[in-house]
C-alpha cells in the first residue's frame, strides 16, 4: 500500500512551530481508499508536557501522560513523518494497532 494523500496539522499553524518541541495530527489516505489519522509527538514535547503538568497539577502533577496511539519522533518534519508512515505501513500487518481509521 502507498500513501495517496496526506495532510499535516502543523503546516496550518499561523505562528509556526518548533520542529523539536511539538505534537501534531496527520491525516492520510492510502491507495486502497482507506483513511487514517496518526498523532505525532516529539520526544522533547513529551518531556515539556510532563514539566507543564507538574506545574499545573494535570495528570497527577506530571506523573503520567496519555495519548491515544502516540507516535514519538525526533523532530516534526514532513520528510521524517512520511518515512515513519511508510515504514509502519510496510511492516505492520494491522494498521489499526498504530493508526486510527477514519470512517467514510
């Protein structure tokens, strides 16, 4: 399977983003017509979310973090995300374990 269309949430942010400290949704369609979403977090963003939660008291003051099917990456870049998606698509037999399927 191959990616037919892809949309990156971080490209729509008017104020830009720090490629090493961000999280973003990505929506994509495969050539078989199925549509999927994935949520990417940079490693630094996870660390900074934990620090923020320690200050705000959220998530038991930073004692845990929850996201549905997160994918952690070194930096928020289109090239890296496409490489990650392609690798998972080629190696994972059940894409629903990693991505969220979008109903038509």
